[in-house]
């Protein structure tokens, strides 16, 4: 349930929840859904329900056993703020994150409305980075929801980028990740979409991370944008 990750912007994944449901166009060809079905077919005990939302109490305290500091993507195979995840379970996840301040946690959701609603019920340690997915212009409202939370570090995952995202409001946003869709039915990402977001980040002084072009063979298309890689990450001041 917790593994070293090949995702370029993190180090490990921790999945106290698996499974999800689709809420917007970015979900159409969900990687986690494909992987869940594959793991179920392989007989993985934690994926016996396939992509049906499942809580895994036995995985909750796993980060406490990791003594080496890591950057951890939380629920890469689900969404912590899914409507069917009880507040009490979300609070348990936050409790573990706050009890392990030597780790940095990256939480990502498409359900920014519930994130905003529950924010005051959660303890936002500085090691908890909160992000929202923004796949095209129609979902930029999620950024405003994110801004209204208690998270001290806020980021955007503009992936899969399936349409232009113009005039981003980047005030109090600390990081932007951009990437194209990958997989057998990947929708193409236009270079001007990615370049426009890169320029917006530069103008606002926000770190920009270009994850991939994507496509059917993401290794072939690679990660170069304007002939270079973009691996900028937030540089945060230590609290006094």
C-alpha cells in the first residue's frame, strides 16, 4: 500500500484509501482505475474490491515506521475528499501526517468543494501540502476553493492538461505542476497550453514543474519543454 513512486514530483505513495468515482473530464481515462483492475486481477489483497472506494485502517500508521524523511503522495489511487470518506477517517489520516513532521505529504483532490467545507475540521501542519487538479479552464474555481483552506502550502496539478488554462489566479499558490495525459487513449496536449502556464508562473514568481508530454508512450515523448526540464519546487522558509 506504500511504495516508491515513479511519479516525477514525489518519492513515495501511501494509500490508506483506494478506489474512486469520476467527477470531471480529467477522470475519463483514469490511471488509478486501470491500475486497480490490474492489481485485482493479480490477486492483490488490498485491491480485491477493484476500483470501488475502500478504506484501509491497517495502512494508516505506516508512515510512522518510515524513519527516513520522504516526500509522500497521499492516496495516489483515490481521493481523500471523496464524499463517501467519513470526516473521522480523513482526520485520522491528518493525525498521522501531523505526528510525522519529518515527512512531507502531498494531498491532491478534484473535490475542492468538500475540501473547503472540511478545512476548519482539520489540523494543517506545515508538512502537509494541499493541491487541487485543474484540467482545463472550466475547473479553475477549484483554485479559489483551495485558497480558502487552512493549508500552509498550496499547489496546482494541471494534469491531464486537456485544454487551455488562461489568466490563472496564482496569489497564495506555491507550486504548479503541468503534464499531459498518458495511456492508451491519451488526449493530446498542445504545446502552447503548457508554455502559457509556464509563462504565467514565471510572471507570478511561482515554481513551475513540467511532468511530461504524455501520450501513448510517455517515455518517448519525454519531459523537455523549450529544450530543458523544469523541476522547480517550492523553497519554504523554516518556521521561527
